[in-house]
C-alpha cells in the first residue's frame, strides 16, 4: 500500500475525530471565542505530538482528542477543561514549554496543565513514588478539581486502550486503577466512569471470569427483558394516569459488581437474582422533586410489597458525594426481590456524571442544604494539612476513606455530622476537635453511657465526656477509622515517644560512663546491631521505656570485651535487599519460570491464595522470604501491585511439572448416607488425587465440606470439580484460599 495514501487517510481521520469533539463541546460552549481557543489548542497539540505514535501504532493525537471528548461528553466539562485535556501530555512529553501555553491560553489553563504534568509520572513505578504522586494529585484537587477530572478521563482512555500494552503493564495499570482511580471516581460521584473502570479492571485482571459473566449476561438477556417488561407495565400505566411524566428502565448491573457477588457470597452466576435494577426517572420541576419521588414510591408499592428494611432515602439526606435517589426493594409477581431506584432527571444526571453536572444545577438547588462534596473536599484539605505519615500509609488511609459509606449522627445541639461507616465515639470526638478527642474518656449516646470504642449508628445523638487527665494511647488506634483521628493519635504518641527517647538517651549516657565505655557513633552502631534496632532513636526509646534493662546493657558490654565476637556486631548491610531485587530483575528479561528456576532463585507459593499451575500469577519480592508467587486474583494482589510495583516480577508456569500443589475445595450439598464415601472415592480412587485433609460439617440435612488436596494444575482441578458436581446430592463445588476460615469452625 502507498504510505502517502495512508497518511492522507490518517489526517482525514484526525480531523473527523476533532470535529466530533467540537460538536460535543458546543453544548457547553457559551461564546464564539471559545471555539477559536479550542481550535488553537488542537493545532498546538497536533503539532507538538506530530512525530509520536501510541503503542498501538496510532497517531498520538488520538489520545488527547479522546481525553478531551470524555471530559466534554461524559463528565460535562467546559472549554477550559477541553483545552487542558488537548494539551495534557504536551509539557511532559514534547518540547512545548508551560510558559508558551500560558501566553496563549492564560494562567487558568497553564495551572491545570502544570498540575497534570506534576502527576504524570504515575506510570513509573518505584517505591513510594507512586503514592507520592497520588498525594500530589490530591493537593491539586483542593486547588482545582478539574485536574483530577481530566486525570480520570486520561486514565479511562488508557484503560480503554490497554489492549496494546504488555501483560505486565496491563496488570500494573489495571491494579492501580481499581486501587485508586475507581474509588476516586466513585467519591466524586462519577458512577458511569467508576463502573467502566471496574469492568475494565476485571477484563485484564481476570479475563476468563470477565468473559464468562459477560456471555451469561447476554444469554439471559431475552428472559430478563421479558420479566422487566411485565414488571414495569402496571407502573408505567399508573404514572400516566396520575400525570406524572417520566420513564421506567431496567438496567443490568455491572460485570464487576456481579463478579463481586459471586466471590463474596460464593454462589454461581445462576443463583444471583438481582442482576438488574429498575429505575424510575421522573420529569419534575425543582420545587416538586421530593413529592414526585414519594408519589412514585407510593405507586410502586401499590403493585408490589416493599421490604421495609431495605428502603434508602438519599433524597432527604444525599450521600457525601452528592448522590440523590430513593431506593426500595419490592417483591415481584414471581417471588423475586427487585430493587427500584426512584429519582428525577436532575438527580440521574448527577448520579451518572457526578461533579460537573452538580455544579450545573447548583444555582437552582435549594441552598439550605450544605453540599456534601464541598464538605468532602474540605476534609481532604484538612487531612493533607495534618498528615506527616509516609506517603504509602497516607494513600492507604485515604483510600479506606474513599470507599466508606457514611453514618449520619448528631451533636447535642442537633447539628448533623457525617462520618465514615464504622466510626466510633472516639472518631466523633476527634471530628469535633482534636482536643476533645485527645481528652475523651467516654460518651453519652442517646443519653446512655458508652465506651470510646462504641460504634455509631445512623441517628445517634452524641455527647462526648472528657477529662484533663486523659491522654491517647496505642490501643486507641484500634478504636478509630477516620484518618483525622488516626493522625492525631499517632501525632500524640510520637510526641510522647520523643520525651521517652530523650530520657533514654540521658540514661544511656549515664550508664556508659559508669561502664567506662565511650559513647561514640561506632559504639552506638554496635549496640544497635546487638539489639537489632534500626536507629539510635529506637535504641534511646527502648532504654527510656525500660524495654532494654541494665542487665541487657551489661550483656552487650561482656560480648564486646570478648574480641572474637566482634564480627557479630558488624552493622547489617541495608543495601543488600535492593541488590537482590536488581539481580533478579536484570536476570529476568523475560519471566520467572516456576518449576525450573527453583534451585537458582529462592521462591515460594503464597499461602494467602495458594496458586497452582494454570493460574495467572506474578512474583513479589519480599524483604525476608525471597520471592512469593501470588495469583493475580489474590486478595492482596491489588495492594501489592499498586503500592510496590517495582517489586513485582513476571512469572509463569513451566509446561510439564512433576510437582503437586495444594488447593482447597469447598463442597456443599444435601446430606445423605454414604455421601462422604462417594466424595472421597471420586477424589482418591477415580482421579488418583492425593488428599491432605477433609473436614465435614452436617447441619439439619445440609452438608458442608472443606477438602485440601494436591493437584498438578488447574485443568486437573477443574476436571475434579466437574466430577464432584456429578455426585448425587452435591449442590456446589468451589475453590477457596486455604487460609480462608469456614464460618462453621
Ligand atoms: Mn495522557
């Protein structure tokens, strides 16, 4: 083919994509001047990226155009964001200078690009660098939230085009996405984006599961649609009769949420009844929203009986991320529970697009309500100001707060406070003020006396009791979930530790004088090595806390005086670990081959997920125990990959393995005479599989068994599962991680 022709076609395609973007942006644009600016940004980006291509081979400019398109179309952002998105990779990846962008587009755009450039290194995995990047990103959030929204659009497009990346990059990027970006999208109320990010994560982390669920959703579509149609028919008719305009739709739930249900409840796809939700979207004007929603509720419950314990009213008190909706679960005509979500068009748009849509409506919404999102951003600002823990700890903390659902409680004066679910009286005390928290001795909840560890429930009214004699201790960390309380307690503990260490230092100086030893750096180094401590500070603290006694110090002195023991006191090589990692990585231009490199490299199979050949796996370099092999679906995998990406190494199984691996199977069924015998017969005689242990529990005719056995690979295990399922009386067979504790234990 003529390459000249290719280029012509490519240029046409670029222009086509740009026009599509412009068409979409026009719905947000106010003035003609804006369109000119967008065009200018496009031309500058096109020129800056002109010689670059994406991994897929496509022209690089497709990426910024797509990111801008997501900003305009899916988040509903305006001109400034579209311009910034078009230019988001220029300063980082091309010769273009920030100052020239500022000259053309002014300080607003240049500040956003600057923020995006600062956090662009996210793909370079290295120690806590990534966590540090995330922290920077949050700093920009409190500055201009558009930086994060564009960053999310950038990540979404990268996830959509992950196909062309290497398997290792796919896993790393996907893990980071599920660990940080999806929760962040959720917290900002971008449900559509959050759902897509989660589904894409699953597509790459667990391709087989993803395909299976997707296929099954499609296969069951016709039956589901028929059910939905019959379910909504009477509701639609009644809405019309009462002149309540709106539409009723049935939406399938996301692949990821179905996957989570299968995993969490250990059930098969076929056993999940709520594969979809019914949504009523009403056209009501702003003053009649609430009454319209409750009128619709009344119609729904006239036809179907509601489950009163599952009514959620997020209209009277919206969620912290701005979500408003009325959720009710009702019994359908065929004996199945169905979730119905009732909301207005405005609420629906906020729920799908989140933040930006929220601002669009802001002026028109009732002002008596404090905006949950603003409150949240204020909290982030506060956390950042208060926090001096390590970046990794911080991100973990923050992440925990991202996902948390909320609990609504009241002060004695009746002020509403929103805290993450699981918060205690102590969290509440710190939320009021750090001094109140630090001196808290208990609380009165609804006039009843409770301990500081009391877990708050919705509607609790709390009065904190304090004492000037109280001070935080280590145990308190177990009683709090909010990062504000955690940080304040840690801060207080650090202060106290400092005082103890200062005392310890004085004590040590006195003791060394009486022992006639010269307290110099060398001696301190030997002493640290002797007591196995990382720093002088730790040494002083332990002496101050009397964890190291005078006798211990004497033992040290005696050992030192025996000269031949001196080499035992040589300080430990701290660089060794880093070197080991390097060695393994340099050697592994390809993958670690499990089963072959066994004698050369020290590795073991992780207990938390018990991988066997055939599973998708990766290696993780631990500090003390060599390399651990985990399944990519391991409950710990996401955290390991996103926080310690530089310690991940590729790993795969060698084809023919003589070794047997331990796997766990959980069997459920109806109890009958001889069932256990049949099960063990299948396992040991028919398939020649070696069983390590079997525990069986029967309860009122129900049979539950956990079996640990040795297999060669996943195909053998799958064959076995199939065989076991065919045993009469067996209802379910599934694999479990063998540190998993059966609840009947
Ligand atoms: Mn980008």
